[in-house]
């Protein structure tokens, strides 16, 4: 739910997620705030930290087998480091960092519109929270 809120422009409200998850809206709101404070509201991971965790997972779980990363060089090197390590690099060499357009997956279909708010309010349990 938090990932959808961070990365998507359109997402369902907490009442909808609570209903789907089988908890009250109040409980879901409490859980959301608990997670946000536990993460110190840091919801994005910088590339260095991501790479460090990928390497740690690879080391712990590979049993000595090299795990192939889909964009190995792009994950391990930033563009500036890559250019410095290849002095003869030109615009054509930099192009190698970019995946070919035909290899990109199609973007996902947009989410269906959430049910009208009146539908969610009518289905909420009536009682004191």
C-alpha cells in the first residue's frame, strides 16, 4: 500500500485497502503510521544501499554460484565511473548502457478506478472506534 502511494499517482484510499485486507480502516491507519515512523519516513532507497543489499543477498544465497543481474553493469557502475574505466568510450559506447527500446516491457495497464466513496462508507461497520 505504501509503495503504491509513493510510486503511483493514482492509488486506492485506506478504507479500500483495509476492506480488502480484512482489517478496520482505523487499524490500517495505525499500522501505516507505525511503519512510517519505523522507517523514519524514508521510503526510497538510494542506489548505493540497494547495491550493497543486492551484493549481500547474492553472497548469502548463491552457494558460490554467480547470480546474473539483468543490468549488471548499470547496477554496479554509475555512468561517470564507466566512462572513466573505458577511455576510448564514445557516444556509441555510452549507448550500450541504455537497453534497446524493443527489449523494454510494455507499461502496465492503468488501475481501475476505485469504487465510489459512498460505496466504501456504506460498507464500513457502524460503531464506535
